[in-house]
C-alpha cells in the first residue's frame, strides 16, 4: 500500500497528540518517523509507532517531558530527557550541541533518561544543515553478544557521522555496530528463510542460520561476526557507543538498558536513568573555509563513485546515497507500507479515535 | 631477542637524533614507538624505524618541522605538520586539543601535512591522563577496497576511543577499519600460510586466501568482509576517518594519500598536503563528576569481564586489556624482537654510527 507523505505525517502526528504530546512535540516526533520511512529505513519509521504507544501505556514514556540541561561547560552538556520520547529529546540535545558549536566551534551533548530516538541520521543531519559535521549515537536494548560471550550485553548501538558536501548530497555513515540489523532478521523470520552464518548465535553461543534463534536466548553478533574477521572491533564500537551514550550521561548501559519491547520489563536494578544518546556538532569553518571543504568533499565523492568495480553493473555506493534515492522517490510516489503495518496503525487509529489509513 | 625498554628507547632516540631531530622530538618520537612495542603492537613500534628513515632519505620527512596552528576557533583547530614525523606532529595536535578542552570542555584538531603517527592509542591516552576522553584517527596508504570496488582507495584508517576508568586501566578501543590489519598478512606471508577468506581480494576483486595477493594488485577488505556481513559499514568507518583526517584538514585523501613505503612515490596530482590525522579530547567533568563516571566505568568493566562465555576458559576481553597485560610484562621482562627486526635496526645503527643492539 502506497501512502503519501502528507497523509502519513498527519496520521502520525494525530496519534502522538492523542497520547498527550503537545502539537510541537507531535509534529517533531512525527517528522523523525516520516523521515525514516521516506529514507527507506522502514524498520525505524511508523512501523515502530505501536511500540512507542505500548511503552507509553506502561508509563515508560512521558509525553509531557521537562527536557533540560543538568550539567554543562561551554561546549559540553548532559541533558535529562525526563523519560520523554527520544524522538523529541534527541533533537533538543542536538540543538544544544549546534548552539554551542555556533558559538565555540563544537558542541557535545550526552543524554540520559530518554527512549528510542528513531534514526541516528535525522539528528546528525540537523548539524549538516548548518554547515556542521554531525554525530549521533544511541545505546539500545541488549541483543548483541560481545566476542566470546554467550550473553546479550549490548544493543545494536548505531553510530552516525554526517558530512555536508557541495553539488552532492551529504555523506552520511549511519550504521548499527552489529553484523546485521534486527530488522533484517525479522524479514527472514517473516519469509521463513535462513540467515547467513555470521549474523547470530544460539543461546550456547554457537553460530546458527535460524533467524528465530534470537527469540530463544540467542544473540546478534558484533560487526566482524567472528574474532578471525574482527568481531572484537564491532564489540569495541558497540562499547564506545554504550560508554559515550550512557556511562557518560548517567543512563543505563550494557544489560541494564531497558528493552524497547513493552512486554519485557526493565531490569529492577537500574544503574542509571532510561536509555542514553550522544550527539555532537562541529563547524566545518572551525577547520577550513566551508567552500573549500565542500569542493574537496565533491572531489572525494566523484572519485569513489567512479571507482572501477568487481561487477561493472554494480557501482560503489557512497554512504547515505541509497537513502537519498529512496527519499526522492518516496516524496513523489508515496511511502510503501506492508499490510501488517497498515493493520497495526489502523488498530491504533481505532483506539485513539483518529482517521484510519485507507 | 629480548631487549630492555631503556636500551631500545636510547637506541631509537639516537637514530632520530642522527636523522636531525631535536633532543625533544627524538625523545617524543622514540616514546611513541617504544610505547607501541611495550603494548605488544609490534607492527607499529621500532619495526617501522627503517620505514621512517627511508622516507627521510627521500626528503618526504622533515626532521626540523615548524608545526603550527593555521586555523582555529575556541575548540577547533587545523594544524600543519610541515611534513614532520607524525610521531611528533600528532602529540602537538593532541596537546592543542587538551588545552582547548581544559578551557572550554572539548577540543578537536584536524592535522594536514603529516606522516605516519604510530599507534592511535598513544595520542588518545594523552587525554585520558587528564581525565578526558581521547579520540585519535589517521588516514593511511591506500590498501583497502570499498565494498564493490576493485581498487585500493582507503587506508586501514584506524580509529581510537579511550576512556579513563577507576580501579581498572583505561578502556581503549584502537582498531583498523579493515577486516584484518596489514601486519597479520605479513605474518602469514612470512610463515607461508593461507589467510582466512574475508581478509583480502585479488586484483579482480575476488576473495582469495593467498596472503601475497596484496602485492599483486589485490586489496584488504573493509571490516565486515563482504556486503552480507556489513562490509559497507567498515567502508563507512574508513571513509569517516578519511574525511575527518584529510578532507577537513587539507591533507591528501583516498587514493591520493602518499604511501608509507618509500619505494612508491606519492601521486603526482596531490589534492592536499601529506597525510591527515584527527584528534580530540573531551573533559569527563564536562558531562558528570569524574568520580561518578569512573565508578560506572568500573561497573561496566566488571559486568563485561564477568560475562558468561561460550568457552568457559575464554573470558570476554575488555578493549585495551591485552595491551595493558603486554605492557606490564614487557616493562619487566623486556621487549621481544624478531631477528629480522634486530638486523634491520643494526643496519641503521651502522649507517648512523650509533651503538648496535646486542
């Protein structure tokens, strides 16, 4: 089913308003989700709306949060999200980082007491629009085992680095630090397919190709998959995200991170508040003139795009390029939603008395 | 052959002095190399000394550089290394970052016109000693192919994040963004062994297990090895390092990075000056009190160290732990050098008229 951006946006805003969000927060939270759907990252868009509602029903999301800076220097800050939607808490934090960068060259904000913040790229792109380099990362529900471990101790902990370019769209590296994202596993589950070796392990820590293993005590593997191929590096990256997002901010880290799914209760011995994010912004002209930087970014992109390839029909993909292509297409042609998602959304519509998607 | 730290340090300093470095620069450059050998990263220690000498002979390293800030804001700067040893240029840049962080909370320095800077961890640890979080990365000679590419367009481009802890040593994530480091390949070549699939490709872009393929037009693969296992993420990380280190600073990037080996000339159409680094420091107390942070770091390390493991005899390894263990051992028992390295060093000793290693 193809739904236009504007219809889906209004629908999403209405749900957030029905949950008690202010108009401004509903519009912002909706914008983060719609941006994800537009960019083709279907797993992080409106398909998650039901998940947010369920957390709110469990009183784990506060739709009227008092988001505030609790500690700061000229270029650093810790923000407390007051258990608000990460979709509004993270943009608040990024705005603090951008304001500090505007004044002092860079700004860095650790966030505690938040929830799932959508796609990291949304927040990092806020900086890019100001000719800054944007950084965004978050910890997440424990699903990934460190190298050698048979426990789930880290989330898929994404990190995003975003760079403005000139004639090209921004270069955006936005990646989970696990070998495969959970969304890909869900697709395999739905289609009854096996997954490649190197994505997951079973509850004993053995490699498996059964996509259902995660539900029965298994775990995702860090980027690198096994130690011979550098899984300790993927673990190190996931650990970096966990420490910057949560140990630095005062959020929960490692296995203490509250699960995104509402049917699992958070650990009863928290080590901090909510989940954590870390965002930052650096002014390009803090290092060299913006036009010079953009001209060299364009040269960088041109050279990598024109690389000789193994298969002449498969070009090198610049980080962020597929998302830009998806956005161009979906803004014009609408956002494709699978029936299961439409049905879930219409259940929400009924529950909150808002117009259904048709 | 086991050589004591002090003997190897004096030897290394003497070589750098004979190349024309000041006493201070020779001591600093020597300290970076010896720290690498102490920490068990043999590929980046005195084994590289001959490589630096050869670049100096080709007049690609300036042993009397005028290292200076060429552009700055309160918390950002670009440093020009004047073609100096990266071993002295990077510590200069990190000191600028630390000084800015002391005053404003954070400091970020992009470096152009530099050379190989040794181990990233050395520089990041300078920040940790001041209760700051340290960041260090560098681009490097093109050896890695982006996903789908059959060309070498990126270096192994390491990134390092270093965090102070309390009762535990610092947590240090210091990793090449390729699946395997070049040093591991060299070991396989020397021992006549095949390497695992997923480390390298041949000149046509096909996977190979022949460690010599790199010399005949092949390339290292990004972390993730193939697209199914996330090699586009390893490519994205390598690209991030390249952009922050070189596009931002005005150094050479991508295939234009001058090779470390002196027998290969730099491209004759440079897009910048020398190679590039990017370093940064953030005050922990810019986010929360240092003692709170360290207590939670200790809790983080304790939890991950005590994780259940697949093999009960193999514990989870905290990033940086093996290097700390090596340093403890080698400070007492000496640094093991293979004969080939001792011979190379003694050739240098003869050439410069300094005392040989015995």
